[in-house]
């Protein structure tokens, strides 16, 4: 009898151990997926932010763009600096910027640096990403942030964007205008916010549910337009 | 009896592995949360430092000046950096020059993409040598460095997001 009981307890213990290892394996793979998704969504936000920040930091003024036109180094049309918005979402942002900021140092006259009119267009892709917030699941419509120069889509186009908001501020003001507007002549700062998301890990069971929200990432910054001072 | 002890031993080892695994999962997620908080802290820092740099004078003696007629020796002594006169140490709205921020601390609420973050921020202002920025000079120079240390009020496990951002102001004759 003692022999049987010993075996029963061994079977029970072995079953418990197996279940625990199975749960660990499941949770481990889920975490791996969560962190990979977070890495992807984080780098998407950073890449899109860095691309926009670089263009904004090298933004040209009206007179600089006119000079570029005179010198024949302007691409993408005449001077244009404006944005359109719907609610707190920026739909388009157009401004002149240096085509190759790194190449300016090699030029004898920096004013010979090629300038291009770049347009960022937020385009709905007809899909959504869900973020599990514990008490509810929020669905974010997905957009693509297209970077267009002279009617051509450039390599900088970014996907997985769920929020894009740009604010323009004038000299001495701390208020950012996020509505549709033409760039004011005393534009001093531009602030932008980006949010990216990728669909998270599939809901397996309530106790294995991922509510980390790590499939959502944010990037925002304020660019001081020293060139415009 | 022997097998029961062995079984209990196996359970204990399994439990230890489970706890370690859960801890490892938590650490990985913690890094993700901290990175998000750091992004928000950097956003706040960029905006605040830019605001300070554009709204305050280089030094008290420069406030209201219309031309550059100063030597480095005219600027605030190293020992006197910080709020002075009518400025209140806890009210940055009264600050009119850069070194007033030396020693200033504030708790701020920062909104980023509809998410709200709270940070504790402390500032340090020091003179630096324009030609050797890493050397702290013994007397006033024509360059001041503002350092903001931003720490998230929210803790993720036993960690907070910490970001240090710096801006240098150099006084020139382009008044």
C-alpha cells in the first residue's frame, strides 16, 4: 500500500511540475513576442521621429528658399510652408528643407546647398492595431506617414503610425497652434508627437493575458528653429 | 517516504525556477516601460530647456542691456549662482537670467500624446570654458551650462527613468 501511495504522489507531483513548465513556456514565448513587438514599435517611433526632426532642424525660411530658387537648387516647387489638421491629428505638413544637410560643409557657399519642398502626408491604411488596457481593448486606426518630395514617395515613409500631431509656435510664445495653418513669418518652434502601435500578442487565457501595452510607443520633441530667428 | 521527499524536492526546485523566470520576465518588461518614460522625459527636457534658453538672459548684468559691453569678470560670481534680489527660489516665473535656475527643483506634469507623466526636475548651472567644455573654470566665463536632471515620479518596480539633458549658452555680441 505504501508503495502505491508513493507512486500516486510521484504522479501528482510530476503532473504539477509538467503543468508549471508548460505555463512557463507559454508565458516565456509570450514575453519574447511582447518584447520583440516593443522593440519594433519603439524603433518605428524613433525612426519616424528622427527623420522628421532632421528635416525640421534644417527647415529653410521664405527668403532662403527664394535664394535657392534663384540659384537653381530648389526642388519640389516654390516656397510652401503649411499644415492641415483634423482635430488633434495633423494630416499634412509641407515645408522647405535642405536636401542633404551633411553635404553643406563641403560647399564653398552654403547657400548653394540644394533645398527641397518636403510634404508629410498621414494616410489611413484601413487597418487597426489593438492595445489591451486590462479593463478594455482599444483599437487604434493605423496610418502611414508618407514623406513626399516633388510628388515622389521617398524612402523615409513610415508605417504603424496611430497618432501624428504637429504644433507651430511663434517667437516669445509658449502656445502651439495644432490646427490647419500657414507657417507664421516669426515661426520659432515646432513640436511634434508621434505614436506607433503594432498588434499585440493574441489573448490566450485570462490569466495569461498580456496587458503590458508595450505594443504602443511614443516619441515627441520640440525643435527650436534657430535658422528662423 | 524516500520518493515523497524526492517529489517535494522536485517541487521546490520547480518553484524556484518559476520565481526566477517570472522575475526575468518582469525585468524585460520593466526595461520597456522605463524606455517609454525616458522618451517622455526627453521630450519634456527638450521643450523646457529650449524655453529657458529663449526666455532668460545670460546673466543678471545683461538683463535689459542693448549692447554687448561686458567682460567675463562682470558676470555673477561662481559662489553667487542662483536666485537673487526679487527672485524667489521656488518660483521660476520670477527668474530672469540663466543662473537663477541653479539649485531650482520642480515637480511637473507633462502631457504627451494624451498620456500624462510626472517628473521631478532639478537644475544645475555652471560656467564652462568655451574652448574646453569639460573643464570647470575657477572664475566666470562667457559660457554657462544648464543641466536638467529629470526623474520620473512613477516607479517601475525598483527603478525610475532618469534623464540628464544639457544646454550651453554662450554670450556673443549679436544683441
